[in-house]
C-alpha cells in the first residue's frame, strides 16, 4: 500500500470499516444507520482517525447517539446502536415509608382494621365484618373481573424489570405496568378455582381524561358477556411526591421479602353519582382488610372511604386497590398482591356453590 495515494488508502480503509459494521448489525438497522450517517459530513473520516489510533473526541458521534450520562468512554462502534441508560435508584430522591397508624386518632377502627373516613357516613366496622357477603359465586362463571382504569401506571424501573417509560411514571408495556400486577392476581385466583376475566385494555391511553367513563363501558361489556361476574377489582398504583421532589415508596415485609403496601379504596357515592349499594362493597372490603391485617401486619394501609363513586356501583363486590406507588419496584408490587389474592380466594370460596 506504500505506493497508493493517501485518498486511495482512506477509501480502502473506509470500505473495510463499513463491512465490519454491517456484519454486526441487523439489515434494517444497517440501512437506517448509514442513512443518518450520510447526512453527517466528515463522520467516516473522523471514524477512520479513531481506527488508526489518532486523537478523537465526542464529535465522532452524531449528537443523537451520544449517551446523556456516560460512566466510561464510549467508542464509536459500540455507540452506534444505543439505548438510553436507565437511571439508578440511588440517583433519584426516593424514600421508603410504612403507613401504619400508631393510634386510632383520625380513624374508624375495629381490631387491626383502620379506616380513614372521607365521607359523611357513620361507619361501624364490626357490623360490616360480621355481615354475610351480598353475593354468591354460582355456576361455572367467570365470577371475577380484573380491570385497570389507569392501566399505564407503572413502577420504578429496576434490575430485570427495567424498561423505558412512555411518559412520566407510565408505560404501555403490559409487562411493567399495573396490568402485570392484575395478571398475577388472576393466576392465583384461577389456581384456587376462581374463574377470572382480565381486561387488559389501557383505558387511560391515549388520554388520561375520561378514563373512568371508558372503563365503565368495559365493565358493562364484561357483565353483559359474563352475567355471573360478582366481583370487580380495579387495580391501580398510587403516587407520592413531596414538594421538595422526594418520591415515597410504601414499604412492608411479607414472608421475609420486601413488598409494597396496598390500600383499599371504597366509595359512598356522595359525589352525586348514584351508588345505592355502596355498603355491600364495604362488606367485602372490610373482610379482606381484616384477614390481611391479621396475617400480614403492615401490608395494608388504612381503608380509604371516599365520596367519589369510581365505578364501584357496577356490582356488590367492587373494590379499587392501590398497589404501592410509582417509586416501588414491580417486584415489590407482586410480592404484595400474592397474599392479597390468596386471602381473597379464601373469602370467595366460602360463597362459591
């Protein structure tokens, strides 16, 4: 190559470099890559300088391929196929809290059951705990509907459950949002002989507004297609962010494993929307809260009784369940709902004929 002109040497090395990159990429990626590089004047020349051991800097990379946070120097070849880095837990202001009342002040209580009453109704928890459930599970079913009004609500990306969010604390990937939590509940209920329909539609996408209206349409369709449904579980996850930007995750320990705390939300329908059977929902909620509070201390936050209806008028066995917060890992949410599903299965089997 000694007698070749400098431009000829560069041409040969350019072809060799292109061949090397092309062999390492999928065909579609290869085409997209060089379409983008074609608009970057001088890119190949600078890349060759790097291959020949000459000085180089970040200008070797198109701006869209430069990582936002580099832990080490990235070579041009390894950076050409780039995925945005997932932020580590210790770089975000996250604090763990356990919401465990130390006194009955501000709550309605009975034994280990605590209820925060944001309605105007007088509540006697013992009467709901002792009352029989207002429904039975008869026939083949299905008997339970699991739905997600805010299905894109997701958890903190961590370890094997890392993902790239579509939006702040949300993803349409059903392996990482609350739909995954609903799937876990369904699998456990089904294993106990409880027939379940799981509606995996994202009723908060593409618009958050109108989620409950769209979810109600989904509930009505399910009840029309499966008239044996007596229980509707609307699975959500909470979010707690302080004014100083600190995000809080709820914390409990279940069978030696770290878990998120959960909260049952129930309604009196005082917001103006008809909900004549609100007390029937409360019977199921209080029984489930009582079992979980006795067997798994610290797992349940106090029940929250609200005026808003939250579509709980659809059946006499409707519950809204908040599983952890956006700062909890998915693994912590799954660890929380396993005992919930087990105890719910036990309650439902008692009224199954």
